[in-house]
């Protein structure tokens, strides 16, 4: 696990880090064909090259040169990484357009960001004000992670989510505001420990509707079975459906407590009492 206060340049040289950054592209982007293709056509790699040197200058107190390198990188790649941000090993920005990483942001090893991601702050005060992404985090396109929060290792942030609270390790977060939806046991990790299936997000609204439909089906099944049983107890005479009430066959918890009618069933005409409720 990356130490949020340390820099990977302390243990590895800039060139060695860049070699790892280029190599990891082939694990996470099937469109990558060869090293020359990656070095010349991937803005995420270009931005990272500038940032590695800008961060090294920033830590040596060369603040203006570091900021200028960051400015040039943003002009060329449309990726804005503050030179003070701590970026771990094997970091990959896919497509890259519109990515913003703030000054006090900390990014662990094997992290993947898609286009439009913002690691931003929620305050103008000095000190830690940007998020920390631990190892193996994947952030979908357009997601915003705001404030000095921690996103746990191997967590996934769904596209266009807005996350303002800490995320436990191995969880999936979607929505505005972000909600924790899926544990690590339900995810499919690649051999490298990275979950790239960020499009397979749970749908809480669809799940709620499915639960309601299932509940209605169970109620209708109980209603049909109990109606068939109880109607055999009535005398064999003609009973108008408008006079047949569910309260007479004791369907507590199934029939409507206010009217008790089956007027909403297929082939039934509304009774006077139902018309009053309607």
C-alpha cells in the first residue's frame, strides 16, 4: 500500500517509473499496439511524463519551473495535474481529456482514471484538501471525487458519480451523491488485480422496481389461491362480484384494508364502495 506522504520518486528514478507507466498501458488498453504507438499517441502518457519531472522539481523547491511544466502539459494534453500531487507507480489515464488532479491529491499504485475525472477540493483552506486514492482504484469517466477523503484499495467509482465521503476498500460507488453498492466478492478482477468492467454497475432503481413486481406477483398468487379455497365455502348460488368482498374471506395483509374489494382484478366491475374510494 502506498504511503500517502511518500513519493515513488524516492525509491525509483523518473525513467524507471515512466517505463512502468508505459508497460501498464498494454494490460489495461486492448487498443495499444506497440511502445511507439503508446509514446506518440497517448495523451495520458504525455501528461504523466511532464508530471514526473514537474513533481521532482516541485519537491526540490523549484516551484515555478514545476508549475510551468504542468501548464505546458495541460496545454498539450488537456490533462491538468498539479506538480505537487503524489502519483504512484503504473498510473494510467485512458483517453485523458478533462482530467484534473489537485495539489494535495495522492494516488496509489495501479490506479486507472478515465476521461473527465476530477480529484478536487471542497475548501479554500490550506493543507490537505484533495482525495487520496489507494492502490488499484478505478475511476469511471466523468466522476468527481471531492475533499480530503480516502478511496480504499481496489474500489471502483462509477461514471459521473460525485463522491464526497470515504469509500471502503473493494467497494463500488455510483450516483450523485455516491452510494456504496457492491462488495469485492461480487467483482471480477483481472489477473493483475484490476477490475476493468466499470460498465457493469448495479441499478438501484431497476432493482427496486423488480422487487416491487416480485412482491405484487406473490400477493396475486396468494390472493388467487385463497380466493379459490374460500369461495368453495359459499352456497352454490349466484353471487354478484360487486357483492363479493375480500373481508369475508379473511385476507389480512393482502386485501386493501380500506375497501376490501377485488374490483381491480381482471373481469371485475367496480363496486359502489370502490367508486367512492376512487
